[in-house]
C-alpha cells in the first residue's frame, strides 16, 4: 500500500477569507520550479527554478532535497531558459533564447549549452563557421535539439539550416563532452522536419517544394540509416486530412500519426505504407480531439505508450494494462484531496517518478514517488505563497451562440461577493487554443480582488473537433467576437455577475478581441486591457506573410483576400468609449509592438483615454518575472479604477 505524505490543510474562516485580499505578490511570481525531469537512472532531477528576478537551472538529488547544485542563471529580461533535457546521467542540454532582428523582422535565436551535473563543465554547443556571418546566416546557424541518442550517451543530434543544403534543415551529430560537430545527414529533399525512431535514428522526414502557391507536404522514410529515402505520402494543408507523424516503425513499415481523417477530430492512427491503409489506435470520447501521444523511455529506446485528451482537465489513456492501472491508482489517490494528478517524469526503470498535482483552485505541486519504497512525498509547489489559501472555484458551463452553435467556457466567482463585477478574459490563439478548468494565476488574481472571471472557448478554439475549430475560420471580429458577447449575455441571464459593471482583458488574439469589443460594443465594458493584441489586421497579415504563413492566411484568416480595415480596431478609434490599457513587449516575434503603438496613437488622436506600457525585452507572453510583476500591477490598478 502506498504511503503518502500530504501538505497539512490549514483551516480558515470562509467569512474572514472573503474579506482578506491575497497579496498580488502571491500571483505575479514566475513558477518557483518549472519543467522538472528525472535523470535516466532516477538519481537526480533537472529543473528550471525562479527566484526573485533570476531564472536558473538546478540539479536536485531525488533522495535528499537539500542536495542542490545550481548550474547557471540568467539575471535580466533579455535571455530566457526554455528547456532542459537529459543527455545522459552526467550531462544535460539547456536551451536558451534571446531576441534577434534580421531585416527588420523580430526573431529569437537559440543557444544550446552542455552542462555537467556538478557544474564544473558548461559550454555552448556552437558549430564553427569560417568568416563573418550576415544576420540571417548567424540566425540560421543556431542549432536546435533533435534527439538524444540512447545508445550513444555522449552524443546528441541537432538540426541547423545549413548553407550547404540551401538553408533547409540538416542534421549534425554533436559530442556533448567537447562540442565537436559532425555532419550526420544532408538535406536532399527540401526537408523541413526530421523525426527519429525508438533508438534515436533519423528514419522519417517531412519536406516541401518550391511552389509558393500551394502548401504541400512530402513524407519520406527509410528502413535503416543505410537505406535510401522513399516518398511514401503527400498531403496539402487545409485540403486533405491532417497527417502529423509521430513515429516511424521500420519493423512494420508504418507511421504512427495524429490525423483528423474519418472521425472529423484528431485521433491516433497507424498508417501502413505498403497498403496505404490506416488502423485506429486511440481516440478521445465524443467530439474531443486527442492532445497527442504519451512517450516513455525504457532502457535505450523510446515508445508511445498511450495518448491524452482534455475534458476540462487532461485525461491520459495507456495501452499497457499495467501502466493504465498504475496511472489510475495515482489519479484516485490524489482525487481524494480534490487534485488532478499524473506522471510528469519517470526514470528508465520506472522505479522513480515525479507526479504533478493541480486543480481549479489549487496551484501546481510536484511529488516524488519511490515505487520500491512505496512512498510519495511532496517536493515543491510552483506558487508556494498560495498553498495555504482558499482560491476560487472554476466552473465549466455551456451556452448557445446567437446562431444556435453550442459553445462552452468557465466562470470563476469570488468568495463572499454578491453580484460581483465581471472581467471577461478571452484566450489567445485563436485557432487550436482553448481554456481549461485548471488553476490560472491571472484568473485567480482577478477573483481574489472580488471580480467574477469569464473565459470563453469561442468557435475556432481547439480540442473540440474539426467543426468547432473550422467554424471560426475567417471570423475575426465577426462570429468569434459575438460568441464572447453572447457568453456575457448568458452570465447576465444566470445572474452570476454584474455585466453592467464589466471590463474585458485579453492577450494576443484575446487582446484583439478586447479592442474589437471596444468599438463594436462600446457601452458593454467600462475598461479595455489589450496585451500584445492586434490592432491593424492588414499589417498583421503582412507580418504573417513574411514569416511564410500564406496558407494560414488564405484559409483561416482572410479567405476572400479583402481589405481587413473594417475589422481592425485601429481604424475605429472614434467609436471607443471605455478607457484602454495597452501592454506589449518590444521583442514580440508574433505580434509587433507597433500594433499597440498604432492603437495608442489612433486613440490619442481621437481624444480617447489610453495608457501604453512597453517592455524593452518583453516577449509575446508575460513570461519574465519583472515584466509580469509590472503588468499584473498595472492591470489590477486599472480594473480597480474603473470597476466597483
């Protein structure tokens, strides 16, 4: 029987807690620990840690939480530690990015570091190039991790846009002990993406062609590293069923793929190359999409052991009965405490695990599970200042849009507040992204201030099948926008919050939706907050076109190829009535900060109330400690000034 050591719950008076305003500092920190992963032998944990405004990579002992080695840290807003991967039991690979501009286009460069777990040896993995490089040559020469090699623990595979292969993706083998690069695989078929098999061998590739008017993808396989490549499949974006390869199995000459074929939703299939037939491996209930396969390393190979999907919370399905039973045991164990739990990381032998737990009103906490000792103990929480406070419940709901389409979302009501003011909080994306029932620091921050929070999975959101997704194509400022307003009407009908005392806050597409609401329904909201939002759609389309997203524009955004100024908030500043707060990062690679400066200038010219905050090294997301603190304070003060 499992022994479990849980945090002791602190009993608080609900009435007293309703009056207690949780400090904003409890919400605006970056997670204390992020992306923890076990070493192959299960002895150590590599993790990204955040302390004050410093992001670090640390190595913890699994057995002794006080045994910690800090390998490297980045102080400041410019650099970001994105990912940490175990190459072997003694070395990790750290991915760092920084802003970079080429020909006026804002980008981020990737830097890979090899670090020993004792911190004694840390160096950048950088292919040596002769002569001075242009901006684009420097950007393309940055390596991206493709795979660790289970049978070659001192080497990894990386991809580089090599000039010798006309800047298509080429594969190099890198010695992680001395940084030597060796050309592993040239690019012969305009390959964009490579995939490895269970052993880390590159046996699957996805390529393109030179035709700029189409968006075809070509799939190549080879049965061994000594075999020739063979074209086995061709698809066209938005025209044929999706075909996202996950694993090529030379033993059966088949590819495991995520595809929306037949079922009109993403499911896991096996494609048999010789016969051209498909076999269904797994699907989510009803119209739900799967999120993707579950991978697991065993010994010197990787395996797909199941798949996951989201039904408010993420669910996991394992093909192996033993793994399924173990997973269910953990799920049931923590569900008694109202927590959603799953295996976040495991060692090769499947003796030691990191378990992630979270709920709608409890922030994520990681636990360590020693299977041999039959013991589970708490490790670290991401937001420790919130571990002993009662947060608001997040409740799912369904409603009908004005055209009869069934949609869904979430309502979060503050404790002890009757008829609370409303904050409408549409998610970004828009396509393929969705809101969940999970803890969200922004949602809980708003609720802690006495505001009800409304999140909407408007049409175009992901996870609910093709019809839900594609019904949002071409609907910027149209049906996707009225879906949000219809959800506000639903809240009003249910008498859950004061919809006449409401603000709308959004980031990315959500920022666009907030600005669109300001001119389309100017009397609905008392204030508008747009974080990295689009203000000029024609300008944004030009930005996407420069980045090669022509098919996305043609099929999902602007099918009619028309002037988009009618749905661009910057051209309707005179219709705004509510004051506006604009927040944007100046190194945003997805939406230029000039979108916000253009909106600001238009509103100023129209004599409207507007504030603008730009972060010098801010990205598309508020994922830097200093920026998040400032942004959250600005947002809360802005809401407090205009609501209540």
